[in-house]
C-alpha cells in the first residue's frame, strides 16, 4: 500500500537518511523514536508537505513523490490538530470535502456519517474554541476521514490527552481502522500506545530506521543497543566468546565472571541483552543448572503488574517478577537463571 525507496530529506543539520518502508494494505503501522528522530518529518514527506531531496514515495504502486498533497488520497492529522477556531465542528469536518468540490447533499451526508463514526454528531453546531482536548482530537480525525482517504497519517494523535482518554482514543482508532479498512501510519514515542494499536512498527534514531517489525520482534529480538534500550531492556552486557559446545549449535560466553550458554555460533566479542521479565529468580538451594549464578536483591519496587527487582551479581541485573514469585524469595539466598533462548545477541 505505502512504500518508500531510499527517502532522504535534509533541514539544517538534520537528515532523514535512506528510509525504506513497505506497508501492507489495511496495516496499522507505528513510527516510534525519541523526540528529534525524524518521525514527523517522515510523515510530512509522505503526505507531501515536504519534498524529499532524494528517493520516492509510492501508494498502491503509484509514484506520488511529486504530487500535490490533495491528490495523494491521504488524510493527515497534525500534532496540533490545525482546526479552524472560528468555524463550527460541522464546517471543520466539511472543509476538505468543499475543497474537493463535493455536491452539497453528498457533503452533508458524509459529514453526518463521519461525525457519527467518531461519536461527535451532537457537537456539529459547536464552535471549536469551547471543545475539550478529546473533542478537538475527534473533530480533527473526522475532518481527515470525511473525504474517505486510503491512508491516514497521525502525528502524535493522543499526546495532549490524559491517560484514561489516551487509552479510549487508541481503542477508537483501532476500531475505526478495522471497520473502514484503512492503512494508518501513527507517530508516537510511547510504547504502551504502540502496543495498543500497532500491527508493526519501526524505530527511528537520528533520521535512520534502526529496526522494523512486529512489536514482539522489537521487544524480544532487538538488533541494536539503541532498540533494546528504547524497548526498555536494562540488561545489556558486554560478552566474550570462550568456546563452543561440541556437536551443538551453542556458544559459551563470559559476562563478568559468569559463563553463559547462548544459541548460535559466535566469535570474539559481542553484546547480549536479556529482557527483565525473562530473568528467573529462585532459591539458591535449587539443584545446579546452566546459566544460573548467585545474586542478592538490593532494591525492589511495586509497579502493580510486576515487582521491579534490582539484583547485584556480578553481573548486575534487573528482573520483573510476579508478586507471588517475589513473595517466595525472602526465605534465603537467591540466584538468577537465564534461559539460553532468552539471551539475544545484538550489534
């Protein structure tokens, strides 16, 4: 549905560099990354507000790189919504339809249908000035959807809303995307937001895509330290290969003073990551086991759905433990155990 080939854009010292994306029809795709990584600039290149220095943009196989924004069949909701404060909700939604010279009866029907879809039919006669943040967000979304675009671009669509409203709007966005079979590109820097809507995602870093894939792939198989840290993996270690297991596709590495077995064949030095929820913490009285080593708990904090435990090794670790498992660890010495399949090499 949407494809970019070697997309490049420069402004000042910043450069969006060689961006290649390939989105399937009706896919909900999230662009993740820290502030200043190029997410909004990439969105503006897709919708035609910025012209790339090099590369191309395709929609349904059609090269739209040099086409005007209004000819791209794209709906766009900027971060500040860009609503017209002197107009009513009805006239804001109708704005894009009037620009497309829609017939009056068709225009009225589309406005009503879109307002009903977004749950704001009761606001049509209200002026934008008095609306709440959530109502403004839905009005901006309705304006973008009224012309029935094939692609919807959302720039931080829920960043100005409170936590409860963000969850509600994300659920609504996913429902609408499914109901009307829409391809969505959604910019965010919030992982919880991405997990609530995304089929796949890409992580940008300083204008380059570090990795793209499903959220599970980004979370559990990061390809770089940047991706691992962005996905909140705190257990990142420098390791040295010390040997391979005979007749097996496993390598023994040394992290600090501990030898660990990992799947695959490696040489020299590498980095490995372990998700905190994959750290097994158990009684040190358990029988000896591979990848197990003594630790002591130095701090803990209850996050509701898990207990975050700081463990002193070496190596030092962070573990996310269920409350029931955490409660069993007060009786004596403990150890950490890392399953080989949960230790991921990275660049």
